[in-house]
C-alpha cells in the first residue's frame, strides 16, 4: 500500500526546507585554514623581519595544523612583495611580513608605487622593531649628547645611516636641527658595512639595531650615548634616552615596526583569529628568546594596536622623511 503525504505534511516540509535554506552558510573563518599558508617576506633571509616571519610562522603552523611557507621577495623597500600580496586571494592563505618603510615611508620615497599602502592591506599584528641606539666610535670624547654636540662644533663629523630615508638618516637630520650642527650623513647599503666603518673609526658614529651593532659594543670599539623613545632599553639600561637628555624632537619618539598584514578584503573573522594568535605566540619561550637576542622589549600586539600606530605615528614619519628633501625614486 502506498501512503501519500497529506497536504498539511507537504506544507510543513516546505516550511522546514525554506527555514534551512535561510540559515547562513558556514563562515569561511570556520574552515580557515583549509590549505598551506604562505607568508611573503619583503626582506632577505637572515634579517630580523625574516627571523620573525619564520618563528611566528612555525607557531601559526603548530596552532592551525597547516604548513606555513615563508617566501622572500626582496627589493624596492618591500614594494615587490607588497605588489604580489595585494593581488592574492583574500582568503587568509597569503599574508605579508613587512616593515613600516613599506607601509608608510615608501609613500614619500617613491614617485609611483605598484600598491596603495593605505588601501591594499589590512593590519593584523604589530611588532616592535626595537630601539635603535646612537653609537659613537671610542675615539670620540663624548659620553652624552651635549658633549657630542660640542665635539661636532669643533670639526667635521660624519654619522652613518643604513639607507637614505631610513630612521638613522632622520636621526642625523634631527640632531643637526636640534643642536644647530652640520654633520654629514653617510649612506650605506644596510647596517653591516655601516657598523664596520663605525668600529674602525672611518666615521664617528651611527644609529641602528642593537643586534647589528653588538660586535661594536662588545669589543669596546664603540659606545652608545642615547636611545630613542621615552623608555630606556632593557639591554642598555645605563644609556639615557634622547628625551632624558633634553632632545625632545619627535624623531626620537616615533617607532619603526615590523608587521603582519593581509590583502584588504580578508574576512574580519580571520583577521581576528590571526591577531589573537600572534599575541599569544608573542608570549612563547621561543619568541621571548628572540626578543632578548635582538634587544627588543615588546612582542606582537593585536590589530587594534597596529591600526592605532598607523593612524597616529604614520603621519609623523611622513613629515620627517619629507623633511629630508630627498628626490623620490
């Protein structure tokens, strides 16, 4: 015998089907990541940005169960990597590890960029790039900024920078402006050769990362006389800040950063997941050891912190770099 459904049963079934169809499909964030994650790093293997990318990347892999591959795409101050990532699918499987230069200063340093720093990316996690102490060769008879300024008034002084438009270039300009000096900024292609010349006395000093300058400090061929920002550096607790020494120029209060970003249209749920994950990984033993090695006092912060940094300190960096009167490339 064939049992036919009643009209009421058919209506009830239709209503149930309609209700089921109206339920939202599973969020893309719930299934993320569904394949290996690629992190594009805009800077060379072995540098601080690359080291952070690989260390945090391994942590992300452990937490998500998906492999994380770091791909180094160097050149044009991170612009080559940025062009690649901006065009990637915004599904959270392609990310970029970069620095403040790529996201901020390049707007001034280049006539034309293949990406829009303000519109093409979503901030995920901010990381401190570390204090950048000013270090003098041991032959310079100065242990503080005022003594150094007096020394610089009595002869030609050259300070190294690790690139035109870099923080170290801004530091030379700011010191000249504050003390009324005319020190020469000598530009190098990176910190390595700059610190070699500081260590030998070929130039009187320079500003840069603690890790890159460690050999100069450890051998005694150079001494740190000031660190930027208002808080002293844990690795150099006896070295006063510029602010403590009366040099209150904003150039010594803004901070450089390393950042994790994704394509602009990345779902907010994935951004939040990654942001929280980065903060948690920043507390891990491995990351803390890297921070100590490189003299960095702050681990990964969340996307809100990153957004605030870009909004508040980004415009200051733009004006500082503009003040160098560099011809855009």
